[in-house]
């Protein structure tokens, strides 16, 4: 802890969180992966977070604690705007410039974000490495399980990694991909490593199918 820091007595509540560890990757001097090492067992930790009363105390006290809370809130909104930008980008021809007026910032309001399924929100922080690990496992399992050829499996992976940008209005395609995710989940031995990606993709597919229904209903 830094010296001379006054710890604010903030009311908290415990939330049990599971932490999973991926297999250690063995790399050569060129930083290329040449094998896999040990996989550490998962652990559960009771994480203390500010309660609703604690949040009020932080706002009342101000200072660095409030700065941290506001920064965390800003990061959530920024991640949402980044997702909206990526959705616009996926619809544009390669190389076309994205302009601020193309972004519907009304979809980045706090209330809108709060009503997005938690699994979908968490997916905004999935790293490229996490996506690649999921893709590698899906690629290894699904041809044998589904009897689909490698090219079709690669189409699945491309749509997953694009977060369904290319099929977001195709309800049948979304349903097929959601079903394929369940098939993968039932056959993988690496769910702990890929839980966040799986939950995000399932939640995102469900959200898009509901979104389409809403759009159609509003047009009637």
C-alpha cells in the first residue's frame, strides 16, 4: 500500500468469484508456442465490493475514491461506444472512413448499458488470445462431432469472432450458431478456459434474436 494513504471505511458486500487458469504455454526463443504445460486448478475468492451504501459514502466523501468510481463508470461507457463503432465498421466496405455521426450514442446511455445482459457486457473485455483459444478448441472438436467439413466450421468461427456482425439480422443463422455452441459446450474439455467467450456468444445471440423481434414488432 502507498504510504500516507487514509483508508476510507466504505461499507462492502462479498461476492464469490471463480478464477480459472489456462494451461501454461511453452514458447521457444522466437516466442512461438511449441507446447502446453501445467493447468492450475480453479480457485474461488470472496471479493469485497462496495455495497449500495458504500457507493453513497464514496460519492459523499469525494476524493480519489470517487475518481476511481467515475473512471470505472467511464470505462464501461467507453467499451460500449467501442462496440457500437465496431458494429458500424462491420457494415461498411473495407477502407471506408467511420465518422462520429454514424455512431448512435443514445445506445451508450447508462440505462441502456445496464439492461444489456451481463454476459454480453462481459464480452466487451474478451482478449484476442481468448478468442483464438476458443476458436482453436471449436476447430478441433466440431468437425468430428457434427460431421461438418472444415470450411463450414471456419464460417462458424468467423461469425463468432465478428460477434455476429455479418448475420445479426438473420434469425435462422443465429439459432443455428447458438445450437452449435451448445454442441461444442457438451463436448469440450476446456469449458473453464472458454467460459467467458461461450457465455458472451450465447447471450449475444439471444439478445440479437430478441432485438430483431422488437424491430419487427415496432414496424407493424
